[in-house]
C-alpha cells in the first residue's frame, strides 16, 4: 500500500477496518440508482449488459418462433399454412432479427458485461453512451416486433435487394421499417464498439500488456474494430434506400442512372464482415471455456491472436462471393475465390490450436465444454461447406439454394450460438451467483445437437437437389417433401431444447446452487471478484503478473492504490503495456441518455413517414444532449481543492505514488 | 458418377457441358471436404479420449504439438491451393460464351415469369417464347440476361449454374444441352411475392426439330376455325385480356403480360405453375389469384358460355 491516503478516507477512519470502509465507500460511490427514474438511469455495465443479453434472447425466441412457422409451412409440399405475403414477412423478420437484433447485440452484450471484469476495471468507458445504446437497440427491436405483429413487417429479405425494396416494387412502409431498424441497431452497435475499444485500450489493469490480454478480450477488440469499419457502410446504404423511398432520390433506380448493383456491393461489404462480427466473439468464448475446462492456457496464444486479427482483416475482402452470379468479370471473381479460401487458414489454425489444447489438457465434461465440443463437430463441417462455396463454378449451382441455408446455419448456429449457450452456462454463476443445473444442461445440449443436425443437415442435400431459398412452397413433383419433413421434425427437438434452456435459466436463477467466486477454477480476472460482482467490480484494482491472470498470481500480488473511492475514479493505462498513465472520472448515472434515446428513436421512426422528422427532432435532441453533457458543479470545486495543496496532491503526484506501489 | 441426387433440378444430374464440368468439380470438392472433416474429427476425438500422461506438461510435448499444428496448417494451405486451382480450371469458359453461339436469345425477367426473345436480322422473324426456352441439342446458345423490373436469377441446374437478371445491366452467358429433353429451371433470386412460382422449361431438341419449331413460332396466330373459337376470339378482344396480352396477327398487341400467339402449344401455364390443360387454364383465367396469389393478372368474372368459348380459342392457338 502506498503511504498516500485521501483526506476524506482519513477522516472516516473511526471504527471500521480499512477494507470494510473502502468496500462501503465504493458501494456508495458506484451506486446503482433505484426507483423508476433510477431504473432508466443506470449506467453500470453489468446491469446494462444483463439487460442487453436478456433482450437479445427475447428476440432470439421471437425469431425462433418465426423459424418454427417456416418449418411448419415447408414440412409438406403445396402447404397452405401461411400464404406468400406472410411467409415473406416471416423469413425476412427471422433473418433480420437473428442477424441484427440477436447475434450481433448478444455478442456485444457479452463484451459489455465481461470485458471490464476481465481487464480489471470498474465500468465500461462512456457508461452513459452504453445506456443510450441499449435503449436505442431496444426501441429498434420493439419496432420490428410491432411491425410483425401488425402484419406490416418488411417482406423483401434480410438483404433487401433493390430494386425490389425500392419505391416502385415495395410500396407502403414495409421496407422503410427495415431500413430504419438497421439504423437503430447500427447506432447501438457502433456506440458499444467505441466503448469496447476505449475500455480495452485504456483501462486495462496495470500489467495486462497486450500480449497478456485474455483471448476473449482480443476477440471483442477485433469485433469492435470490424463493427466500426463495416457498419457505417450499411447505415449508408440503408439510408440511401430510405432517401430513394421517401424523398425521391434515385441511388438505386437504373431508369434514372442509379445502380442496382451498388446496393449489393455496399450491403455485402458490410454483410460479409457481419458474419465474422458474430463469429469472432464466439471464438473468444470457445477459448475461455476450453482453458477453464482443461485447466491449461490455450495452446499457441500468439497464433490465436494473430488468427483473430487476420480474420478481422481478411473478412473485409470477401464480399463479392455473395455476388458470383451477377455476371462480374471472371478474373475479379477468382480473386474473391482466393480471398474466401484464404480466410479458412486463420480459422484452421485456431481449430488446430484448440485441438492441441484439448489434447494437452485434462477435459472435464461439464455442460459449457459439451457445447464447445458440439461447436467443433458442427462448425468444422460448416467451415468446409464454406470452402466449397468459395469456388465460383460450384457456387453458381448452390448459390441461393438450401445448401447455403444449411451452410450458414452450420457456421452461425454451430459456430456462434453453440459457444454462446455454452458461455451462458459458463458465466451464469458469475452473473447471478448461482450455478446452472448441469444435468438439465446436458439434456439441453443433446437436444440442441441432435435437433440441429436433423434440422439442417438435410438442407445440404435439398440444395444440391435444386431447392432454392425463400420459396414459400414447392410442388410435390420436385421430390423435396421427405427431407423437408425430416428437417421440420428436427426443428421440434430444437424447440424442446430451447424450452429446456429457458426453464434451466429460470430455475437456476431462483434455486440454483450458490456459486463461489471461481467455481470452475478459471484463469481470467472476472473470476477474482465475488459472484455476482459488486457494483464497483473489484475492491482493489489488481496488478496482472502473467497471461493467466489468476493462475499466474503470486501470493503477495500487489494491487493498485491511490485511486479515489469517493468519486467514480478509474485508472487509465497505456495501450501497449498497460502502464498507469493517469486517472479519469466516469459520470454519474443519469436519465438523460434514456431521454436522448427516446427522442432519437422517435426521430428514426418519424423519418419513415416524413423527412420533416429531422428538423422537428433537432431541438429536443439538442435539449437531451445538453442535459446529458451538462458539467457537474462539483467538478470545479474539486479541481480547486485538488490544486489548493491542502494535503491532497494533483493527479500527477498521486500517480507517482501509484507506480511506487507497483514497484 | 457413383450415385445421383434425386429430383428434376439436381445439380448432380448434368445434361450439358457446363453442368457436367461443375458436377465433376463439385464431387471432388465434396469428397475432399468430407475427407478433411473426418480427419479433423478423428484428431479431435483422439485429443479428447487419449490417456493422459505425466509428460504432457513438459516443454518437449509442447514443441511436438507446435510441430504437429504447423504440419496441419501447412497441409491446410496445400489443400486450399489445390481447391482454388481446381476451381479456376473448372470455371474456365463457364461464365461467358467462348465463341459465337448458334443462336442468341434474350432472357428477360418479369415478376413472375420469363420471356425468351429470339433474335433475327429480319425484324418480322423476331419472336418471343414466354417461360419456355427451346434450344437445339449439342450447340452453345448465347443468352443475354436482363430484367425489366427487379432482380431475378436464371437457373437450370441440369444444364448450367445461375446468372442474375439485373435491371439496367445486360450480361452474356451461354447454355448447352447434350441430350434432347425437357429441363426444369427456377428463379433463384428472391423477387417478391411469387418467387416460388417462377419456373421455366428448357426444351432441347435436335436441330431440325428446333428449326421446325422456330418456323412455326414465327408465324402469326392461327385464325379461329370453329364458331365457338370465333366467339372466343371476340370475348378475348372485348374483355380485359387484351389490355395486357398480345396475339400476333390480331389486334391484341400489349406486352405487359406473356405473349399468347402459340400458347396452346406450351407445356405449362403461369411460369411452370400448372400443366397446360383446359381445366387449369379455366381456373387460371377465372381466378388466378387463388392459384398464384399476388400475381399481376386480375380475376375475370366471365359468363360460363363466354369462358368456354374463350378456352376453345386460347387452346386453339397452337
């Protein structure tokens, strides 16, 4: 401990031990506000992260029900369960919701919850922006659900190709709801990504240099950067679409010199990185679970990190493999074949390193690891079918057929959702303080695993037999009936698995075994604090001594001191080596981000109906932003106090104390 | 090939050089991938099930693992280079016609039907064949892909892969059948309400039969011969039919819907939705919306006599 004690702390030193005193003061300082206004003011990353995760799973269930309806419709040929109008809405909302409202947000939500804990800080950077992003995401999702329930949902596919989605071929407001839903979710995703990058780069605990960062944090960092570079493209192209539809611009109208292919380039320039945005965090989850359940660090850490980063870069060079059938020049297509094949290399490296980790370790087959093993069996197959899709000639036959449907469910459900569910089983004790039931979890896993393969494997064959995607029915004579029926029956198992999962979550939350701080004996910092973590995350910010923060910790490990506990002060460290640099103060909880999100959402929804929504929204938006950024009166007073020399020292002086404490 | 996938639209049941080349390449691709899958899964199960040893945590073990991972990555790279090369070789010449084709046909996509327009230097010899592409066997046919409304994708799995029909962009591709036959195809790019019912037939015939067909198609519609057919023609000309459909040799000249000059000789109705039979035609004319909801043809409340006469006339347009 340093010899520096803040005067306020000194004054409070009556009867309590210093630990207990600190605990109380931190809890006071980092309080989570109560009451209705308080509920909407919370800026704690754990609360927001939990809400994000629960909301995303809500959308997952909704979109899953839609998938069930599709499987009922396709179970037999010439079915009249739903008509083309409803079916087109259902598959559009299913795809849109799974991609934009479940998969990306839930992965970012895992990051929002876990990253600050894993890197040893008190909150996510820009906590108010974090709250704002959650509400914008929530409102955008609710809007899409509402359109579905009102039978006026988008019906032009999750990719909304123009000119079909343009004003001439989709009159009404359906495609506008789609375009604005994009804006909602992308604003939210961009906000979270900025927070994550800042959090990871600037607030890591001292000693956690980049080459000691947990693989999950690396995966979130890569994901956040991918979001920052990919999402603006989709905001741009969906806004062009909205302008074409509302104010008569002609970006995509070939009759007026617009270009129908422009949409596809812009959309897939986002759309292909999007699948890696979903998949890369899942790789981080897989690494976390494998290391925890083999009690060994992941084999080949540098190779794993380089693979993640390489995936992030190469992911931007593949978008044209969604456009092989458009008639682009053959030489150009072959470049994209090569690029699409190259991305299999970093993925292969990671698979091999995990197999080496499992080989070297002593696997304990609890539910989280089972889901990861299921991930292997499914994802490797999906990755290989992805390699076949990279071949232009083969793709020309299977493109937009059920083969592709099978492929991307193998990589997205198998590659991302299986690890995610495993991750929920893994981190549930940390998030709630209770263990999930392992026996139910194993039943859950087998239902999912068998149900998944029965549902999606036959789709490979259906695609090779020529069944196109996005058809609401098919004639009996095509011979696709049997496999479709098998697939629909498999979906039933998936539904059962889903119900069991929800039951297990609810039951365990109420009556599960109480979890210790580190029930799995895992290596990363989130397991150093209590389960669930206190609002301030760590009593003392730890000093990290190795790649496995907990396994490498010496018994007399030092902690950071000198950070004020009477204000929301956070230690900032440098990007490469996580050396302490300075301190900063995070804002108090506030209702303004919520109000700002309400106004923003009203603007987004209003702009579907009239361009005047923009000028009308500016004044209230300005008011909420002013409220949000209004400086605190106390700031000035404190600044004076800190420079007055009455026993306190300015930040530079305190940081010196800090460095000494480390030494 | 060893076994075939079933169904009319199987990509592994090729009847033309393009589809055959893709199918051969596709089989190799699938076999290699299946082999890799089983090798990776074997390594995976060995890693899980192997007996653990005291030496596992020694640095030598780590070094051995590193070497093995390196070998696996090197093999991956080699296999991927093989796949990329095979893909480029298999794809050579598949996407655009290598030389001049025997004939050129415009493939025009509409919501939700196909129009095949046969070129000729003599303007009066140009004709269209909705939803039915006739080609001579054994020679390449150049296809010019285009669309008048939204994006569609032309796909006949037995003969060739997909080619998108994009409004504002015309691209060239080609098709060839090696054996006479009727091959089914279907729109592969989501194009709205009735994407599911946008099929087509490719009719491949020996050259002489094909030329006979072309000569017949160039002729205007046959005049009605019976009284009922004559009355049917009047019904056609006085009802909403005439606002969208054309029949060459008559006053009906609108090109909104498919041309009907030789509709009686076609295999299917409504873009492969129904077999071309009298009962289906009647149902289609009276209320096509019950068969293909959302299609552009309105219901026609015709008196029973008028309907019978109209059917007789339309069926006579051989």
